[in-house]
């Protein structure tokens, strides 16, 4: 059985685990002021080409989104996003819990289009009743999106331009950032650091046991960020548990970071999977995803046979006899698994 | 240098770390539905003698307090506690952030006295304007308290009786529970399970890298607890990271759990420390604490010499020439360290 | 100049004002426990045929919506509504401020369609990730809608059936209820009282200086409602100021209440307005509204001439040469004004 | 029976009611943009000697406190006040509902002492764990206090100095401001406008049917205040209902405003009441209040006889045979009533 259900069903990447073991007995400061966290911050700043970046380590993605959004918005502001965005659908209302409206715009394979954003903002600012509406304060996007798709560098620049024009912050949720950066597009950490006002580098889905790194790339964090994080219940006493992991993830092996390598391997295997499903088995892609989340249209008649060999997720029905399914590679997927799958399914 | 500043400056206890390593490559369900978490729940239920207990694993203490309190209180209810309580002083307003008032009563060496509670409740219920006030919905206590002191079983039973009489929930914050249970008092996990409506078993300060176990001992959790936890940003995708650690902490070695052993060792060393400071060096205790947080009154003239050998925390000035200081043992403190300290200070 | 901009630009109906004057010197209890409020409750219960109804008087509509919704939903629940709903667009995020997500479904001329609701609920309950989503707890509709349209009694019954099937509350915002009840449809206060779980009877837009009456028609208000209202800042010390006005609005003049008469007059004049704009001047309706908000498509070339005689609101452009405009009658609009308008525009 | 239970059991002062009647048929803008509100703002600015003051009209006191406090504090800040403060005791947690901690300091006959404030702030800023605590952002006082006492101008200046030194806002709740200004002290509206950062002028308890005027005396309101007020549900569509009343209250009759006259009459009668109770009947004052709330110690044996003639409130028991009682004069109390009382009780 090859498990492709999701990218958070294993422990940590061996390199991350090893660093947890080797630092375990070192005594350190608490609440993020430990040597591992400071070293991780230094490594992340270097990878981002952002020497002034301020960085905090939190435990999980929903927590990070709620804490960041509530920390940087004015009380009367809301956050614009694609209707499929994680904060709009799958965070149990964590953002609204902090008092802020999530304002969905139509998503296009998970992406927010700059034309939709511009049209919405123009209409809002032309509306005489705007003061009675929730003021837009932020654009939230995910990279990669919930549907595995990617923005190009130009698309991000355009979104950032619109944000600056209208006084909005651009926030990028990078829960699966490793896979997005490795997928052959033109978006890099330095590019993200120059277009986004805030982003987070996902750990949980990219090789860590837990943890995400929030980056304010231009030293632009709001005042008393530690108190804000604490008030959200997001401050770990032993914040080092995340710091140590990011230290491992951003350490360099040759020219690349472990974070790079984790992304590359998962993408390489995702592309082999696509070769198998689309090229050899002739299934159509449901969404044309270049990242570790792959979506194919499977004839219902084939589902049972696939289930014998693979764990995967049913996404949605396509028609009476076809179903869209999601197959996810991760840092924990191996070449051997994919090779075996090829043998099993083409045989 | 012997470090007695606090109990959250190391990684994890070796037994906990080992279990993280040995389970790392096992694939599991996410969001707390993994085999390790289910086994940990079973072990905790057994240790508590509470077969119907419902248990969730969260990442940290402040998060746990805010999530629990907001999940079980009605919107118009507040929480009563000692004025020194962690939720009243050191959580950056995390409970108020969820909309609930923290109502402080006078603490007595960190403890809430049943007489104060009764008097306050009687006055509240006799007040004609009660409907204009925050309704008391919960009593929050810590075991051990922030000052290292302990309630007796009888004191807990009395508090619980008052709570039942007035329709309040009794919630016990057990951030340092291991040390409280091992301190020679008459409070046990089964006793806690019978008197408290909710309590949490602290991991972070008692040998885990991170994590706390929330226990609803009589199957009395509110509906949709998973959604509530998620909405607070407290649900880890890889919740197993905490589950695995509690599985280790509640595994038995001989008749005792690792959690018991961790508590015992720290208490034994804390008592040796007391023997040294009070018995041999003749310092007076500032608070008579039977647990791992020890408070002594140190002549200011001796502070510099102590600082050469020990890391500790200044608590507060006592008079012009004396200072109360806190010395904390933990699972990470060793016999060798205390023996060395004895040699250094009595020599 | 005839003012048809909106229905909240005057003071109070003469009958309401008179009652404020004649009761002014009577000393009474505060916080809603005064004789006028109790009499108003009795009159409203009679008008609703709901002897067990619980009724509170609040100052304004947004406040009422936020207070009601937050009082009856569980913390993890959200509220479903049409995308054009007042709570989704024009309350500056007051509902989200209380921590609840507003979940918009497509509106059809301001109305929520039972088919859309059913489809959404079926999809939600079929979703494996439902516990990670905001749970639907309420359906919010307005009667009349923001676009002047009305539900039929059958449509309301169908919505109520779906709500009961899925365990949702049905809440009806009646900011302009007087105009909806008088518009010749088959919805009455007793019908509303039997299908809705909560509704409010609008005062501010229907002849009062301020104030709305929240009705829990079957004695189904949550516990400690007074404290909940107070906590939202919605409890007036002199709550009688609203009670007195509703006493006047629900006093009977012949067989009808003043509230009935206020609605009827505005609707009669709205229909004369439609006769003038659609029948005589040949403008097309933009929305076919049977209530006091009328929407016509005006050739841009005619706008200036209209503006000489009438105050109205531009709604939205229709095409390059036409604009949809809103004309609102109210209890303050007079026959003389409409007659004069007819003369001016057809002359 | 002479009613001295409280100052919010009548309708409006005749002069306020008359202005509501005479403006009733004038059509106006909504949401506070009406001619009456603008004129009221002008009159208040003149009375305050504060030409740059920004002023909003809200419906009630608790709403005003919650809206103001949440609008000006940073999310992680709390508000310091006396333990007897209205926001700490009698607002059902409305401030905590907005996410902010209310931090009580010991009250001295209802007043916050500058020495207590300084000591608390010094301790907070010396605390190494301050970032884990709620940061103080505001000092809230009431003028007069809940116990009828008054700050002197010098005391207010001292409080303001401490606030400026520590970066706190000084907010004055003036629910009963008319009575405080008329009580012969040295505090005036211009003084308040120079020392306070925000204050509100109470209407409800000082002659209005409802309504309070929030003043930012130096044009120092936060951005988008209208949206903030709306989000709190505190924006009346017919905000003019409050504007008209404040226009009446701040219109001048001879050199004095109606607000002055209302205060003076109530204070004059309160002093006559004191002459009767303390001077003639020999009762001791419970608190030495110079304002319209009078507190006397009544022998229990006399309570029944008093109750035959007067409505009043039992405040608290003093000893086995004496009870502290509160007697409140207001704009609605008449000379004839007090004269009659003198006759009845001294006879």
C-alpha cells in the first residue's frame, strides 16, 4: 500500500529529527529566545535575501493565519481571498473568531485573479455606503494554492501593486511552500520577500513534526508581536521545538537547503506520478497542478483496483462515471514507492 | 553552573524523545486520530481511573486554558481564580481575548480559599444587580499553584462542593501536575478526575517537548470539541506529536508511569535543595513549597556568590537587605548537580 | 422637492411622538421592566397570536442582529444568508465582530432560495472535512429583503422545514416589516411567529424614532437574555423609550394597529409611484418590488430633470444610457407629495 | 411617595422633549450627519472650549464604554480602573467581550488614587515578564464616581500627567457629568477637555431620553470612527434622536446651558436632602458625596418609616443595626418634593 492521502501523516524528515535529538540536552532560553531559533532566523534571512526580516515560530497553520491576520489588521478591516482559500473554508472560522470578516472572491483553480481584485476594490471605493461595509485591509493568497496551482512572479507582482495602490497588505500562506518553490516556476524566497508584506514558511507539511515560520520581510512587524502571539495562545514556552526544526530545514547541504531538497524530491515524484497516471494510464488531469498535490479524473470502474494499492482522497464527482481524486506526494514519499506503483498499475 | 531558572529550558526527557524517534516513520491519521494518541488516551484513562474520560492533546498551556475556558463557558460567564493565577497575570489576556472576564479573588500563597469563594458567591447571588454583572461560570485553580503550593484532597473536595452548589465548573490547570502529584500530598489523578470537571495534564514543564493533555473525566466535553479546538487555532495537523509524547509519559516502568518518575525525581532533588538552603545554609523559606518550585529568602550579600554557581530567578525584594529567590528543579535536574551544589555552597 | 431617498430621514410618526409626550412624566422601572414595555409586549403577543412570546426592545437594527445571532448560536456556528443580506454587506462586520462567520449563498433578487440552501447543506453534511468548517447554525433572511422583494408564506414554510431538518434556527430581520406585511402577500405576524425561531419587528424605519422589538415567539429565548443584551451594550437604562414607541405602534385604531396603518399608507403610495413611473412614464422596473422600496430603470437623459423634483438614490448603472434608481416611500410620505409629483412629471 | 431610587426612571427633561417635538417633521440626513447633530456638536465644542473636538452620539453608556475602549486600545492592551468602576462591575463584561482586560486597582470611595496608579505602573514596567502580561493602554475613571465622589482639577491633572508619562490614554466616563460639574468643585468642561484624551457627556441620566456624547477633545479620534461605531452596533440610523437632545441640552438659557441648569437643580436639592438627613435627622453620611447620589447610614429601626414616604435603594449593611442607603436626586426631582419630605420627616 502506497500512501498518497496527504503530506501530514508521517513524523519528521530524518534530518529534522536528528537535529531535535542532538540538541535535546542543550539548555536554552524559552519563548523563542534560544540559540537554535536565532540561528534558524539567520538562515531564513539568508535564504530570503532579507537581512531585516523579523521571524516568529508558531506551532500550526490555522493558528498562524489567525494570529497574523488579527495582529496586522485594524479592527474594522477584513481580508480578501479566493473562495476556496483555507481561511475561508477549512479553519472552522478561526479568522472570524478574531473579529475579522473573510471576504471571498471567485477563485480560478484556487487562484485569486488580479482583475477580480481590481474590480472588487474599484466597486468598493465607488460605493457611497463604504463606511458601513467591512474595509478591505489585506489580500490573502496561498502558494501553492489549495488546488496545487501556482502564481507566477508576474502575477504576484501585479497583486502586490494593486495592494499597495489600495493600502492593503499582501499575505502569503505558505503551508506547502517547499513544494511550490521546487515546482519549476519563477517564484523564489527573495521574490516572495520583496512582494509580500508577510508570509509564512510551512513546516508541518514540509518535513517538520510541527511548526511554521512567520516572516515580516522588511522588519515590518507590528509592535509587541510577542504579546500578540501570546494572547492568541500561539507562544510555545519551548518555542525552540520549532526553532530547532527550522534550523535543520534551512541548513545547507551543498548549495541547497534541506527545505529545497524536500521540495524537489516530492515534486520529482509527483511528476513521475503524473507520467504514470496521465501519460501511461491515460487519465485526464482534473486540475493541471505542477506541485505535490495531483488531481486526476478516474473512471469509477477503476477506483476499486486503485484502492488496493494506493491510499488517496476522493475530491469530487465529475460525472456519473468519473471521479476526481487527489494524490499527494511529500518528503516521505520514496522513489521505491512510485516505482512499485508503476509496476503494479501498468502490469 | 547549575541551572534552576525554570522547568522549560531543556528539550524532552530521554524516554519521550526515544518514543518520538521510534514512531517517526509510522504513517498515521492526522488531527488526533492516530494510534499513538489513542493509546495515550487509554493509558491516561487508566492512570485516572476514568474509563469515560475524553482527552485532547494541545500544544501549550495558555492555548489550552483559553480553548477550554471559552469552550465550556456560556458567553456571559466569567471565571473565578486567585489573583496570582496564570490566566489572570501571565497569559497576555488570552482568556479575555475570547470574551470572558477573569474575576480575581485574593490568593493565599497562590491558593484560592473556599471561604473567600463562598463569600463572593453569596454576595453575588444576593446582589439585585446580578444580571448586570458577569455571571460566574467556572472556578480555575492550578495544581501546584504558581507559588509551588498544593491543595489537599479535602480542600479540592470542598471547592468542588461549592462549585456544584452554585452551578460552576471546576477546572484545574496542571501545567506542573507531575510535580504536584509526586510531592507527598493526598491528591491523585483518580481524585482529580472525581472532583474536577476538567483538568489538563501538563507536558511542556514535565518532560515533553511540547503539549498538554486536556481531560474531561466523565465524558462531559461539550459538543463538537474538535471544531472548537480548531477555531482557536489549537488543533495540530500532526497532533500525534503530542500524542506520542503522552504515550511515553504514561507508559509504565515497573508499577509507575514515566510521568510519576519524572515528578518524583524532581521533588526528591527539590527537597535536597531545601535541606541545603534551609537546613544547612540557614536561609528562611519565602513560601513553604513542597514542590519543584522553591522560594528562599537570600541575604543580598550572598546573591553574587550564589550567582557564580546557580542560575535562578529573583522573585521580589523582601526588605532592604534580603531578596526572595526562586529555584526550580525539573526532570532535567540531576543528583550530580545537587551534590555538586552542596559541595560548592557548604565548603 | 419630494424626498424618496430612504425611510429613516424623519422623526417619528405623530402617534408615536404623542405617546412619548404623554408618558414622559410617568416614573417607571428601568431596563425594560416598565409598564409601557410590558403593555407593548402584551400588544405584540396579541398581534402575533403568540401568547408565550418573549420580547426585548433594542435601539437599532445592526445591534439587534449582532446581539441575537451571538446569543443563540453556539460559538462554532455560522449564519447562512443571501449574498445581498444586510448582515453580509452593510453592518461593517458586526456579526463577525462577535466571532461568527457569515456564509453567503447566491441571492435571487434579495431572496434565499430553498433549493440553494438544501444543496449547500447536503454538500456540507457529505463533506468529510465538515468538522474543520464552520457549522451552519442559522438561516438569516430579511422580510422584505434589501431589494424590496417578499417571500410567500409557502416559501417561508419550506425554509423553516429545511431548518428544522438540519437543526438550524430561522431568523427573520424585519427592519421594514410594516411594509412587507402591508404589501398584499400572505405573510402575517402569526405566520411569522409560527415559522420563525426569532424575528424582529422594525421600528426605526417604520415610524419610530428608534428601536426594534426582538420576538422569540415560543418562549424560546436563551437563558439570561438580559445579561447577553447588556454585554453587547444593547440594553438601554431607559429602555422604556423604545417600549413606549412600540406600545403606540401596536395600539389599535379601529381593527388595525398603527403599525398596520403605517405600512398600508406607504405601500399605497409606492403603488401610485409605480403607476406613475411604469404606467405613465413608461420606465421599466429594475426589480419587481411590491413594497416601499421601488427600483426603476431611468434613462440617463432623464436623471437631471427627476433630480429637480425628487430626492432618490442611484442604485447601479444598467447600461451605457440607463441607470437603476431607488425610490422609497415611508410613513412620512404623503398623498399630497405623490399627487404633486404626478403633476410635475406628467405635465 | 417621593422617588429617589435613581436618575433614570423618568422620561426626558421638558426642554429636551420639546426640542424632539419641534424638530420631528424636519427631514434630515441619517447616521449622525443631520443638522441637529452638527449644531449640537458646535454647542458642545463651545461649552468645552475645544474647537477641534470630534463628537459622536451613541445610545447608552455601556455601549459607549465598550465602543470607545475597543476603538482606541491596541488589541493587546487593557484598561486600568478602580475596582468599583462601572466597567469592572456593572457592564456584564461588555469590555472583556471586545477582548480587553479590565485591570482593577483599589478604589478609594470610588476614586483611583494617583499613588496606586504610579506604583502599579512602576511594578509593571520593572517586571521581566511584562510582555506576557496585558499591557496597560488606558486609565478609565468616572466623574462623578459610582459613589458620588469627585476628583479635583489637580487630581485629574496628576492622573493625566502619569498617563502621558507612561503612554496611556485617560478616558472619563461622564454618565452623571451634569451633576459632577454643578457640585461646586473646580472641574469644568474646558478642564476635562484639556486633561482627558476622551470623555463622554452623559445624557440618559442627565435629562435625555437616551444618548451619550463621546468627545475626542483635540481631534484625536482614531481613523474610520463611523465604521468602528457601526461594527459595535452602536450607530443609530436616526442618530438625530440623540443629536436633537444634545442640541437642547447645550442650548443656552441666559448664560447657562440647560445641562448646567439640570445639574444645579439636582445638586441644590441633594444638599437640602443632606441638610435634612444629616443636619436635622442626625444620620451619618456613609460616603461624603457632594453630588446627586447621597449615601446615609440609617438605623434599621427607621427604615420602615422612611419607606412609607421615599423610594430609595439599600446599599449595604453597616452593622447589625444600621444600613447604608442611597438617595438620588435628578433633574426630575422638585423643590416641592423635598419640602414635603422635610415636613413629613421632621414633623
